[in-house]
């Protein structure tokens, strides 16, 4: 019994921006949900690393990492679904 990887769902229509401050928490949570849609298990560090690439950043700054980790925590607490209603 293992996990079955599946094709990732379509990427949310969120434009690449020049600063992490230009992304809303909702934007980041949507991208986290999209990354997770393939069913692959990832550590928090792997999610942060992949998000940095998806967001178009070349460096892992303190503010970038903090914003992604905060969005990840919100996503895991179910805030993405709550914000849709």
C-alpha cells in the first residue's frame, strides 16, 4: 500500500510578482494546494523550496520563507476552504 502520484491539477491563475509582499495569503494557499494536488508527500522545507521556485524567486529570503510558512500553517488549518464561503 503506497501513495499513488497523480497529475497535478491546473495551476491557479496567479501572476508571478517581484516581491513576496505582493502576494496575498490566499494566493500562497492556492499555490500550496496546487503543489499538493499531485499527492506527493513533502516536508515543510520541500514545500518552501518548491514554492520559492514557483513564485519565481532566486533566493530564499527570511520574509519569503516566513510568508510561505505562515500560508502553509493557514492552509493546514483549513482556512483556504473557509475563505471560499
